[in-house]
C-alpha cells in the first residue's frame, strides 16, 4: 500500500510542474485522494461488499468531485489531474501510467448488465480535458485523446484522436520514449498540429478549388485575347476561398 502511494506521489511530482512538494501532493491533490479511496472501494467490491464499496465511492465523489465506480479497474501510477467532473464507469479498465484530465467520461453505451460496457485504456494513454470515451472498446497503448473529443470506436496504439465524432489524425510507434514525450508536452490532450482531419480535408478542397478557378480565369483571358467570346458565369464571383476557410477553422 505504501509502495503504491509513494509511486503515485512520485509520478505526480514528475508530471505536474505545479507540484512543489510531496506533502502538498499528499494533502491537496483530489486526483490522488480519489485513486486511494477507489482502491479501498474496489477491494470491498471484489469481496462482495457492494453496498460498502458504493458508499466509499460516494464519499470519494463528494470529497473530490471525481466519480469512479468501485467495479472499475485502475492500474499503477494513474494520474487524474485536477479531476473535477471525471466519471469512470463500472467495467472501465485504466492501465498503468495513464493520465486523465478534468471533465473526462469513460462511459458505456449499453444497458446489458454484466457486459463490457466501458472502455479499456492501455498503458500510457492520455485523455484530454472534457473528452468522452464511450463504449466497450480499447484505446491502444500510448494513444492520446484530444480535449473535448468524443470517441466511439477503438483508437490504435500510438494514435491521436480529435473531434466529434473523433477521427484518427496520427499513428506512430508506442515506444516508451514517445509516451513520455506525449505526457510531457501534450497537457490537456493538446498536441501539435492536432487539427480535425475533416477540417484539413475541407481546407484542401477549398484551396484546390481556388487554384482551379485561377487557372480557368487565365484560360478565359487567353481565349478572349484570341478573339473567342466566352461568357463568364455570374456564380463565379460569389466564390470566396478565404471566407470558406475561416468558416471551417
């Protein structure tokens, strides 16, 4: 028990620049308190003391603002940063070295009792603030879920998912070095160049259309210079690529 506690405190000290001392982490971090209470509640749950487990979980929710069902499984060095509004469902599994920010929901989409209704986070997953991961699928090792993303399907190992519904925008290796870099530089699930891939595709189509329009204008000018009359369509004047790009930002 004390070994796990020391691990948790050291992990928070390593990954939160606001942590100034171990005593501060032990006494002032609700994410740590929620994890400690969950371990007690989970132990009761696995021994069949379901009401006692739920009551401990309820106390933890009241004290920390973090709701973890006692049936959920949490690994080692799970860091719930800030944590207010985090909800982790009964059949959720959170692997070692995962980081979860405030407002995250690991929820279920099925009403079938006994089924695997909630997600599994493999080792080193980072879930950004406000993200919702809904369903009994797996988020692969070292993956990142961006802030406010809504994930309803599996995320490959080492990938980044953003948007609503979430789309995969990056897939790389899930090496320990990459995981460490993600945890150090992807606070709140904000990653470099993490634009929604649909937005990127729309920008590309708009820019391609603008390029084609410019080419057509040159063709029309060449035809008119050669004495060939070509009527210009009135609707062409309405196309404003800059305005369209702003709309899909």
